[in-house]
C-alpha cells in the first residue's frame, strides 16, 4: 500500500485528480465514490477538463453504492449526486454512468444484477474510495464479508448520524443501502482511497497499521496488490509510520504504467 501525505485537502484533491485523469486519458473504467471527501478531486478534474487536459468521452463509471428507496432524481440519491457534482460537468456519456438501482422491487436482485454488470463490463480499472469514521468503505460496515459481492446492507447508527448532514432530518436518512462488497472492491485494478481531516485519523490508522479485520472494512486495502491512500496531515496524524511513508514516497522508483 502506498500512503501519500499532503499538507491539506487541496493537495489530496490534486494528487487524486492527477491519478484519475491518467486513467481517463486511457478510456479506463472508473469506480466513483460520493460523500464529501472526493468533491475536491472532482472539482480539479472538471478544471482539467475545461482546460482541455482530460476527456471522459471514452470512460465508463460505476458508483460504489446507493440508498435503497431513493429515486434517481432524489437530490440525495447517489445517482443524482454524482451527476450534480461531477459527471454532468464533463464529457461523460450519461448512459455510461452506472449505479445500483435503489428503487428496484427486489433490492437483492438489483445487487446481483449490479455485480454482474461490473463483471460483464470487464471490471473496474481504478476505484475511488472514501472512508467512514468507523472504517467503512462504500457501505460495508464493520462485520461485512471480507470477500462479499454487491449486496444490501443496513447502515450503522454512526453512519446514519454522519450522513444526516445531507438530509433535512436524521430520520430521513435511509437505513438500507445497496453497496459494492469488499470482494467487488478488491477486484478493481487499483484502489485509491482519500481521507481528510482529524475526524478520519483513527480510521486511517486502523486501515494502515491495524490488523486486517472485518471490524475495519477498509483494512482490506492491506491485501490489495495496488492500493494508494492519499491523506492530509490531519488524517495522517495518528499514523505511527508517517516518516517512513514520506521516505518511501521520496525514494519511489517511478512505475512505467
Ligand atoms: C460514498 C461511500 C462512503 C463514503 C464515506 C465517507 O459513496 O461509499 O463510504 O466514502 O462514508 O464519506 P465522506 O467523504 O462524506 O466523509
């Protein structure tokens, strides 16, 4: 796992956008995350697009997750959010921006269909991830199957509280979600996890320096052959090996691909 430490959220956004833009230039399949953390990276990608430095015309996107019960046009559905925050501002073909169907009559069937759609497409080249304060990635809460497929999950009270800032009232946050599983995520070619702020410091320390355990779903990045974690100083503040991570980055042999 590579851990890149940047001074602030802007540095995290710029580093993430650089990596994602390289994939987009190759027409890669991007796994996209919602939530607050990737917004800076999306804004930077929009800037690069407007400057003529990147195009998404040949890319396909798969979202990580969706709330069960929210229609695509609902302001807080991830279907709507990703368009509002990112894909509608660049030349992404809207029909190639996929997300689980939160209003399917049978969410479990919708989960299987989404998993199959990713497989049929040939998989995800780079998967962008945020991390919950409880260590979740996508909506795989502590206890999730380490190699599970896309599935229906029940949010933890902590996640509902964290996400209530996006809704008028805490009771409006859906309890159930469709989410790529930890197995789905681990099949992506490259995992790119971003975290900013002190509130994520414990989760980042658990991800990088704790045991590989379902109690910290993000710790599965430890076993992925190509995982990059980009954090600001605040989110890195509880890493014991901060200096080593800096040393590794300063002395890295550049990859050829
Ligand atoms: C969003 C997602 C979640 C968020 C996580 C962090 O698609 O899958 O795992 O990445 O809850 O959210 P923020 O970035 O809002 O702190």
